[in-house]
C-alpha cells in the first residue's frame, strides 16, 4: 500500500474547561484481525458530532478525539474475509465518532462488522447526504410498513423538518403513503409542502390536545423523533392495530400513558436504535435507499464543505442555525 506516513483529521482537544478543534496530522496505526482501513471520501455533520466537538461527555468520554459518526470511502487495507481492498463501504453509527475516532479524517480504522458495501445505485456523496439520519428514517419506515399499508390511513411524523423526520416523509411519500407533519416552525410549512406532505399540524396544538387516556383514532401509524407529550399523543391518536416507531427523546425520555392504547386498540410501539441496529436490517434499508426509496433531489438539501470549514458549521448547528445536510469532502 503506497500511502503517506500521516493523514489529516479534525481533532478536538480538552484544555481545562475548553474544547479546542484543529486540523492535525495523525499517524497510521496497525490493523488487527477483522479490521479495515478506509480512505474516506465523504463524511457528514450530525448533531451528535457537534456535541462531541464541544466536549459533551455523554457522547465522547475521552479526548483528544476525532468526531464523525458517518463515513464512506474505499478500503485500502483489510484483515477481514468479508471485504477486500478497493471495496467501497459505508460506516455509520455503532461507536464511530463517539469514543472511536470518526469520519472527520482522511482515513478511518474500524471493525469490519461495522461496514456495509455501498449499493451500486448510490454515489458516495448521496450516501452521506442520507447518512445516519436517512438510515434511521429508513429503519423506522421499514418496521412501520411491515404492518401498516397505504390504504390503512395516514402516517403522522414529528420533528418533521429535522433530518430523520424530513427523510421519513420523503420515503413515505415516495412509496404511496398519506403523510401528516408536526412542526413547531411556521416558517417551514412551505418546505414541508415541497416534500409532498398532505397536512401540517402545529406542534403547540398537538401538545395541547386533551389529556385523556385515549384520543380520537385518526392515524394508521406514526414516526416519532422527539418523545415526550408528542409521542404520547401520537400513540393515543393511533387506530386499532396501528404502529408507532420512536427514535428520539429531545422533548423528554418519559412517557405518561395508560396501557389502554396497547390493550384496547392493539397499538404497537417499536423503538429504533440506529446506533446498534442489526446488520441484516441495515443492508435491507441501504438497498432500498439506493432504489425504490431513494429520496429525490438529494443535492438540493446538502451543502459540501472541507475539513477547514467544519468548526464554523458546528457552531451554527449548536445555535440551531444550520439547515439541510452538511457533507464533508475528505479526498481533496
């Protein structure tokens, strides 16, 4: 393998009470059994990356550290029977970018069982526009449509302008479902309409629904990304034999519910843990995201940057001022 002796990485260091990020030259380390060395072409910026870069010990315990929970690139060294040199692979979630050095680097070393081959119909850049958010959305849709069909009724999605919510709406619309979006941002109603959403509901109105054990059954299913009262009311408003998936708790990790939606209506609640979801589901979802579920106009919802521009974008994300997907180009 003909490579330089070091590679560049976005490195975060702990200095007293401050966390300082710089672009550093990093040395290569030896592979052990069942590991891959990947030359990263693209990564993407997620909220978890911004937390890691700002010293959130709930995400990253030890520094110095390289964030980046998403990466795609070409294998340059393999100690795995599953993959060979020159294979193009996607690595998302698991411990990547949390306590294992992540994708904000020109090279990344990972266990082989974290990698998925890049589907033929998907470019490396598109894979990172989709990223962990799209994978989580895909997992949510996959589990929901096992039971709920388009003719059963509408699907309500919370956090509709966020990465998981907006990608879920795109996928559901593409495969024929009627969709309802919950948003707290009146300024984003036009954006939601461009996704083909059939109805938009105010987050405030949805949170202030009557506090009863059961509400009028309106929806065939739901995809919740926020938790708390929103999730409670989605469950209470779901038809008999409906399905609700949940993957986030930014509003609250607590649920104040009776068992009535589950016993009297047979509602199913499915948790989606995108970080450690089984590989068999990941491979199915990536395959679908490259074919019949592939969102339209991916390039229109993304901005491409290089390592030197990451700090500015992280600061904007932490202030809630970053819109769309930010893709980081590494092979420059």
